C-alpha cells in the first residue's frame, strides 16, 4: 500500500506591538522580524484585521527601521485603534499580514462595538458666520522614528464652523468671525472650558458630570483629539477637597502641547462613551474667546 506523503505545514511567523504615543501615522516593524522577508525588499504589504477590510500599506525604510507608512492610517481608522491596544501580526511568508487586535481588557477587540461608541455626527451648527476651529497636524516621535526625515512643521488649519469638528479643512484660512454665538449640539454629555495657563498641567471635570460618567472610581480616560489621535489621560481624585474633584493629569499636558492649545482657546469635552471623550477645539480670535454655547444633555458651560 502506497504511503501518503504529508505536506509539511509552513510555520507562519508573527510579531506583536503595543500601541503607545502617536502611533496613527507610522508603526515600526521589529528589526529582528525583517529577516523573515527572505532577504527581499518588501515595499508593500496587505493588512487584514477583524473588520474584514484589507488595506494596502507601503513600507518605508528609515535610518533606524522599517515602518508601516502610507495606508496605515486607514487601517487605524477602520479598526478604531486606541492607546493600549495589543496587536499580533501574522505573516503569510509573502506580502500579507493577518492582524488580531486585543483591547485593554486583554480580550479580542469588538470592532463593531468600538465603531458605534466612537461614531461621530455633525455636532457644530453655524449661525451664519464663519469661525476658526483650531486643528494641528503634528508628527510626534513614534518609538524610534527618525524625525530628521519628517517635516517638523506644525500646520494650524482653519475651516468653516458648519463642517464637523475633527475633519481636515478644505481651506487653510477662514475669515474672522463676528461676536455671535456658535451652537454646539450633541446627544452626549459635554462640558466646556476656556484655556487658562494653569490648565496645561491639570484640568478639573465638573463634579456632577464626573459622578454621572462614573469617573470617581476610574483611573484614566481616553481622549480623541480633532485629528483622531488618542491620548491616555490619568485621572486623579482630590479627596482632601470638599467636593472630591476629579482632574485630568498625566497625559493631558502632552495632548495640549501636541494640539497647540493656547490661552483663550475654547475646549469642548464630549463624553461619547464610558471613559472615552472627544475633544473639540475652537481657536481664540484676535485674543478673544470664540463664543460657543452647548446644546447637550447636562451641558456644563
């Protein structure tokens, strides 16, 4: 009787990454993994995650490593990747990676739930005027990314108020606004603050809102800035004060710096889901606060 030949299974190599800092634009492939490209010069690959969407991603070689580059941002958005997510990349030996994603609960991430939680809706209504909404596109250092090869120029974009906060504006300049108020509409709880110098180090959350959102027992929250970058911000409870106030601390200063939030800028914090906050920034005009009125449940002006 002829013996059947068993086909030897090819071992699929893999590596993992923990998402930290500003990972949304580039992600470095571990140097030790590059040997699995069989000496070839892999310039493009395909990433497929739990959403089922495949993304063509270019690999960019820098002085100190090989990075997922063009196309990586789309993968980040498809899967609503956040700081602290744990990703496992399984390589098929040619040019494809299957990506498994775990959230901070140590379980596989439910992308559909994440999409519903961070789904955005048009929340800014203009009353016939144009305002300047402050957004910045800034490259931060991602692991050992070589900033000498990056354009270090920060771009402060201005755009019409009737466009959704957080989207890239179509123009670089918008005429100055008048003194009429802007209505910020949301179905979520919100609070608003005008930036002061000492807010760069810590910022207090209104007591009623902190209680309603269950932050009195939380250790941190995730902030999403207008450019979609995620910031893990530590919460500190000041029990010695009469109101046991809850404050943003570690991580908040870095978010302010990256977004170049200046004294007089108006900030709206929108609680889109538990421990997840969308940050909206309205730049001051000629040194004067942009007038914004909240139209939201339990809105705190």
